[in-house]
C-alpha cells in the first residue's frame, strides 16, 4: 500500500470517527475553567483561583460509582474527554495550573492525557469528579482566599524555620525550604524538606484550654490556648551528610531559641538515612529523616502565623478580572 493511500484511509477514518464523536456528544462544547495555584504563607494550604476559561468541542464520557466513607457519601465519576481538536493548553500546561470542566452540577479535573490516536486524529483526556469535601479549595475569586490560619497543630512554627539565620556568632543557619506533607510543589528539585504531622500524633497535654483576652491591633480579642504535643517527621532530600548536620544544628538552635516562648523538645532526635529507590535507576535517593517530639502552646503557633502574615507577600499570576 502506498503512502498516499495510507493517508487517504487515515483521513477517511478520522472523518468517520469525527462524525461519531459529533453524534455522541450532540455537537457538545465543554467549558473548562483555568485555575492557578495559590499557597497560603501561613500553613502551606493550597487553593485554586480562576484565571480564565477555555471552550473545546468534544464528547465527555462519564462512569459513576457511589462512595460511602466514614465522613462523607458522594458520587465519584471517572471522566474521559474525547476531542478532535488539539488543545495546546492541556499539553503545555504549567505545573501551577489546572483545568476543570463543569457539566451540570458536577466538576471534573483532568490530570492525564490517555493517548493520541493518529489515524483518527483523536485526543483523549482522563480525569475524575471533585468530591464535595475538596470543592472548597476551588474559589470563585481572589477575595475568597482565606486570611486566617487553617491548621491547628505546630506546622506554622516549622514553616517559620525557613530562612532561619542564627542570632549568635558562629551559629547555624537553615538554607533548606520545608514544605507541608502532601503539599510539595510539583516537580520540586532537591534539596528540600517535608514536615509531616500525622493527625493521630497531635495530642493535648494540659487538661483543658485556657481562655485569654489579648489585644490585636488595639482591639480586645478572646483567644484559646492549650499546651499541645506533636510527633513530627522531617524528610530531607538532596543533602550530603555535612549539609544535613548543618540543618540539624540550625533546627536544634531554632527550637532552643523558641523554647522560652512556646515550643520545647521532648526527645533526642537523630538523623537517619532513608531508602527511597527507583528500579530503573538502580540507586537510592539522598534521603534523610528524623522524628521529633515537641511541646508547644497552641496560641504561640497562631501568633507565629500572624507574624508571617505581616511579612509574607502574595503574587497573583495571570488573573483575569472578567472571570
């Protein structure tokens, strides 16, 4: 068979499948909302801000199942979006951007390109519906971005360790950026660190919280404080032994400096070598871990976050006010 004949048959197949797609979706056009990732400087929580829309012709195929968990019951849908239009935005998507399709009352996020059928000139994109518990992370405007603290553990104290510089002559400094677990930026290059606080490892030490009156910007405000304890796991990537020891020294100095205000050490932590492997590389990553038990005042954790508010800056990228 000659090349010209192959191309002619491919064109015919593409036309047939194109007609089928139009029949299946009744000439449907799916509107995708573009969202840009925003990270709260207080505790690393991620929210998504709308920055534009994109309309693409194609067919959306949905398979639904009911999920019944301890804390929620919802319909989880697996979605495949089929189109004969090459969507450059999906291919060249920045790591801080997602596209969400809204069909009826359901929202679908697409994270996987399932394949391109060259003979039929057809693209397939796969995703899933967004559970109700996570819809609150999709905001309709920047004005909805939370301004207060979300977490209730010692995480703000650990994130405040980023950029720590010793106040002492010959002291230690921290050059490693720590991120909350599960919220590490996409494809973050080493070196970096992760703070993981298992929910079950947060506990109260004092019997009941204390209620206090404090002045915030000259306004009397009621706050609650309690002596708490966390078991914290630190995971470091890309550090040689000397650099890891520098981090360890800076951390011990940091905890010692803050201990008079609101956080204290409750164990003797030790750096351990992790075993993060990949078969294809036949090697292991430069991984270090340590487990740390700390006590802290819940109000101190909040006050550290309030200090972060005063020094942090927020940058809006590509916001479209017409959305």
